[in-house]
């Protein structure tokens, strides 16, 4: 019987019609010379028959091209994966198979004889099942994986689900997940089957705020295939840390004259939590609200809010609180106020007056001038000095004691005016000035002198007591504050004349001789009439008319006499007559001449 090519729709080749050998056809193993076991029996006027009417074969999807499958004529080879040898009926794979695309092919077989007319049979079916091999690696559905987690979540908390797929089937697609290169203490773990990543140990954002690692998915094929993906987990902060000051104690020194708004110091606190906002406040110790604090990014700036006063407060102990809204911390700030030279020295008076005797020895302390300063320390330490150089005096710089440097002489200068300055030792220095007037007091170191060398006078015998008889004048050397006292030293026989004490202010004294009783010629003899001059100290008082020892001049009805100090009283020559007596002629004769002298 002739053999011809017979095909079917979709066939890629033709196969000879097998001869009828009378044997039962069957399926043979791959590599058999007739692997399909396909037979045809030829009977007259009958078409070729397939026994059995269907065939089944399996082939791995990765078999090399040209591998025999079945030696049959097929249909349904729509993608051209198979080829049938027309002579042998061998069915070969001619294009790659893909289990993931087509797991099975159903091919219809057509057998045709070579008769005339040829007869054919298309009832035979061949089912080719594609066997899966592990030719696909796992593929992660989304890469990279990113997740966030709060740092205070409990252990076992699910963070992220990583998922991969495998196009293979069976064990070739069954995946196992593992974490790569995590090391000891790594805070995450993964469920090997599901791919869920969970928290395995406590998180601390302040220690580590982000984790990046690799996840591997591996199938169970032989050999296995795997792939990996990156995972980033960001740890979110929760307020689990309190602010902490960088130091517990702060100190500052501030001058009391610092301007309002001056910066004192900056306190600083840190919070390990992310995005924490720290606010600062003065919680205690801010006496009289002298200070304020401003919260800044770099810390809390303490500034002077009101003027300081060293006398009221010399130290402030401030308690500063730093808060993040929930948690807080405290620190202490010691502010020492230093005294500023805010006060100047002040004398109690702008003018002082003192007296000093002219006979005081050199080095005598005349007066101690002092000033006060309300500051402290060097700002209150006062130095005294004289503005002008006056050689008679000096002032002690520390005590303000004014002493004499040379002898004083009232007769040369009766007063001195010193400008004295008290200056503190602050920065800048401040001062005050006062004026000291020193009055030199006169002492009786110069004898008085009469203004004339001789005096003369006359008296009637019948004049009443205390009638002025003679006036003498005397003064001390130059001028002074002393008082001059005049007196007549009495004689032995004439108590009728006397000179009352008379004081003159800084000038000549003018004592007058006057009768102390009725003058009688027969009772008086011519005797010396001594007169003395005496200087009294300042402030001495003697009532007017104070008696002094009487003198004993002769009683004259009317006589004139001449008196020269330290010389006898002599009669006036006759050509100098007595002045007219109010009751002339006189009732009594003239008294004989008498003698006066000064002492």
C-alpha cells in the first residue's frame, strides 16, 4: 500500500499511514522506534483506524527542541509547538513550551491511506500535558517595601507584609521568606510562610530611628530559586523622654546698673524625642519679677526685666523649668548682683566752720571731715583731698582729718577756706566737695599800747560822783578779737577817783577817770595815780560801772593837770585857765597838783 502525506487543520507536518500488521496498537515509551504505538489496519474499502482512538504523552516544558513526543498526525497545533514526521509519525517539540502559558495541548490526529480515492480518519486525539519545571524565580509584588512603626508598639506587632509570587506550581511556587544579614539584636522577625514582618524586641527611636534590610523569598523547587527585596522601616517617635538640661547648675554675675533687657545667660535642655518643642519658664526665685526668660531654638534666654538694686537683693536663686508639653526637667540659676558705683559720696554739709587757737602746735587736728557713700566695697571707699594747696594744713586721705602743718598767727591771717573733695574708688569715680572755713582765734601774745604818750584833764571839786574827769585810749598790737580793759591803779589817800571797766570790740578801749566821791582838798594829798591797760580774752564780761581800787588825787576847786604815762602829774602853766565853773566863783580853793602814771 502506498503511503501518502495526510494532514489536518493546524498540522505542521504529515505522517505516513501505518501498515496494518494485525497487532494491537498501544502506547510506547519515549524513544521507542514507534513511540506512539500507532497502527493502522488496512481492509479493503475501509479508512485507516486508530487503536486506541486517543493518545496521551507528557513532556517537560524545558525539553530541548526536536525531542520526540508522539509519532502521530495531529491537529490543534495552533502555536506550532509540535512537528510530526510524515514518514515515521514521530511528534517533536519545535518551539519552546511554557507551562505557565499552556499546561496542556489537545491534538487531533488524521490518518490517510494512499488508496484511490484515499481514505482518512480524524477521530484520533493526542493530549500533550506540559510538565512544570522550576524555571521561574519568585517575584516580589512591590519593591522597595517601606513602613513606619511607633517606637512603643508591643512585641509581636505586625509592621509590614512582604509578598512575592512564583509563576511555577507546586513546590516550585511554594515560597519561604527570610531576613538577610540582620545580626544579633535585630528588632524585627518575619513569618517564613506569610511574609509578615513583626517587632521582635523593643524599639527605641532615640537609639535607632530607621532600619533598612533585605528580605529573601525562595521557592522549594529543585534546584530552588530565590529573589530579594529591600525593606525600610522608620521608627516613629513617641513622647517617652523628658527634656534634660545640659547642666544642673548655672551661675551668672550682673552689675546692678545693667540696663533693662540685658542678657544674663542662656540655659539649654535637650529632648531625645523627635520634633520635640521645649519651652522654658522661671518657676521660682524671681523676686520682684526682676528677670524674664524667652524660649528659643537654642535654649532659654534669661534677660533683665526690671532694674536691680544691690541694697535690696544681692543674689537671686532662680528655678528654671524646661517642658515638652508633657514631661519636664528643672535646673537652678544663681545670679549674683555686684554693686555698681551708683551713689556718690555725700558730706553732711556743704560748708563747715571751725575755730583754732593761733598758739596750737604743729600737727594739731583741727577737724575731721567725713562723707558717706551708700555703695559697698571699693565703690564706698572714700579718699579725701584738698583741691587747693594751702601750706598751713593737710588732710588725711583715708580719715579726712585736717591737721596743721605749720604755726598759725592770728596777726598774719585770721581765717582760711579749704575746698575738700571726697572721692570714691568705684569705676567711674564719683565725688562730692565741701568747704571748710578755719577761723584762727587770737591769744594774748602781744601787749596793748596807748594811743598817746600823755593825757591831761581838769575837775571841779564840787562835781558829782562818776563825773568824767579824763579819758585815755589804748589798743592791742594790730587787730584782733580780744577786748581791751582800762583801769587806774589807786593811790593811798584819794579814793574819790576811779576808772570803771570798759570793753571795746576789736579796737581801742577808752576808760574814763571819774570821781568816786566828793572831792575835798583837805583830805587829799598829791600822790601818784597809776593807770593800767589789760587785755581780756574773748567772751569775758564785766558789768558797766564795776569799781576798781580808788585813787587819791588832790581835791581841786578848779585846777588843770598834765598826765604823761609813767610820769608825775604836773600843773598846767597859768596861761591855760580852767574852764568856767558852772557856779563860778568856786566855793573851794584849788587842790594842789597830783601825780598819775600808767602801768
